[in-house]
C-alpha cells in the first residue's frame, strides 16, 4: 500500500508521501500548539520556523492536523497559515480524533493524537514543546493527560522539553514509569522543566547524542518492546527562564485556573495563556525557542534512525 491510499480520511502531503515511500527521514509536528498553545501570529511563525529547521537538518516535516474532516499528514504553507488563524478549532486527542473526521470538523492534534496519526502514516519521530501529564492536584481532579497513555502504547519517539512545568513533574514521571515509557534526558542529569533547564528531578535515563537515542530505539525494536519513548531536551541556556522565577508564576496561574473553575481540556491552554500574561510574553518566547530546539534534535534522531536501517 502506498502512503497515498492509507484510509479514506487521510491526506498525505506530496513531499511527505514521497519521503515515506522512499524511506527518507520524516518528523511529525503537532498542531494543538498552533490552535490552542500560542496566540496568532506567534503560532504561525513558530509553525513555519520548526518546519524550516527540520528541512535545514535534512529531514522532511509533517505537521499533522484535522482540516474540515480530513486527517492531514503534512500541511501546505497556506493550510498551515489558515489553521493558525482559525477560530473554534477542536483540541483533539485519541478519544475524539475520529469524531472530527466523521463530523467534518477542524482541530489541532495533541501529542496523543499526533502520535496516533504519525504511527498510522509510518512516521517514527515527532517534535513538540512539552507533553501533557499529571496536573497539580490530580488527586482531586483526576486530570491526567491522554498523552501518557499514548506514550505507553504507540511506538513513536516524542522529543519534548519535558513535561510542561505547570504539571506535577514527579507524578508524571511515576505514571510514565508504570506505563513502561523510557524517559531520556538529552545531555543532562536532571529532568528539564519546559521553560527552565532544570527541575529538582533526576534524569531517569541520559543520552548525549541523536545517534545514541537511535541505537536505544533500535535495541527496543530488536527485543520487541512496543510503545513510545519520551526525549526530554533542555531549552537552550540563552532562552531559559530559571525555575525559581517560574515557580511563583506557575502558582499564580494555577490559582487563577482554580478561581475561574477551569477544568478538562481547557486547563492546559488556560494555564499557558495566563503564564504569557504573567510573564509579559517571556514564557511565549521561551516556548518558541524550546520547540525549535526540539525540532532540530528530532530531525537528527530521524536521520540517525534512518542510518541504522
Ligand atoms: N507543547 C507546547 N504547547 C502546547 C502543547 C504542547 O509547548 O500547547 C499541547 C500538546 O498538544 C499537548 C497538550 O498534548 O498541550 C496537553 O494537553 P492536555 O494537558 O489537556 O492533555
Ligand atoms: Mn487534561
């Protein structure tokens, strides 16, 4: 079966389809970060920049989204721009991805939905900002991202700057461990905290190069371990906001969410928007820098994996 005829709901962009058919390195990109994670026009610029970085590194980018009921694996520049400006887009995860297809809706794919779609298309590496995880206060709210479940079952390498620092990082790690998801910190002994290079949490595993990460994945494949892998790639030093500064801001954002009764899917977008407000735009700048940094590493991993075949 060629990539073009995957299923009746999916459109694979020509460059992506060609790369997949020829076995060339492809990197998936998510789109909830475009529709819900950043305001326009920063979202549009970020989405274009990460694709350019992946191309510069020698891989093919595939931004994944649902547009009018079509599962798009790779967006054209005009499609990407339209998505960045669209209002009322859904935030799609495993539970409702197919709903958007059957109902002809438009939506951004979360880490969970992007992993699912990437795997469907045969893409093995995916870059994002930060994964969803266990929210602070989850012992009351039960708010645990479907991203963790997906990492446990779908064989895609997710390159992130760790779990978003608005989350309970320790509990997020515990759940990942339970689900058998390796958490590999790139080039550091401590887990990064999204906008900050350091959290108080020790790195479960550490690897210092894309090649080493590819070799680890190859070993998992060889012994038949199925499921995702999480790469935590610290934000570049020049762009980070130290954790001590962010701590108070995060507390404030979480307090605002509680005060406003924000629940469910709205929590993460609300917290990110409040952080942008509290930091006067600094959190957004750091967010863009870390996504770009992750796109670069993801491209190198995709190329290294390709070299092992
Ligand atoms: N990384 C970012 N910004 C984002 C996200 C990731 O820098 O907005 C998105 C991802 O799509 C992730 C989602 O899957 O946030 C998590 O949402 P939730 O906590 O509701 O599962
Ligand atoms: Mn949630």
